[in-house]
C-alpha cells in the first residue's frame, strides 16, 4: 500500500509540475476562494473521481484545510456547477 501511495503522489507531482511549466503560473487564489464554498455539497467520492486525489485529501480541501493544485480546479468547477 505504501508503495502504491508513493507512486500515486509521484504521478500527481509530475502532473503538477508539467501543468506549471505549461501555464507559467500556480493559479489565482481568488478563483479557489470563489470555488471552495461551492464544493460543500459535492460528495467526497465525486471529488476523488474528478481529481484522482485520496478521499482524505478531498475532504481536507472541501473543508478548506488545504488547497488542491490549480490543475484540477476546472474539473472541480464542473462538479460544483461553477464552470
């Protein structure tokens, strides 16, 4: 399980870095602040399906404890009906 988790985290980090290289940005914090409240009613399992993140990580960003990488914000906006 640990090896699988490390591999998943490595894949996410690789995707994050590639996104940042293409965009030259880490995203607009105001965009996240507008989106986060709209995720309150989205089930964590749907957040996981859209982002590939763990249920725990999804529950943390839905609660405002962490900010997901901007590369997944568009998918989250679709789920929240914000996009």
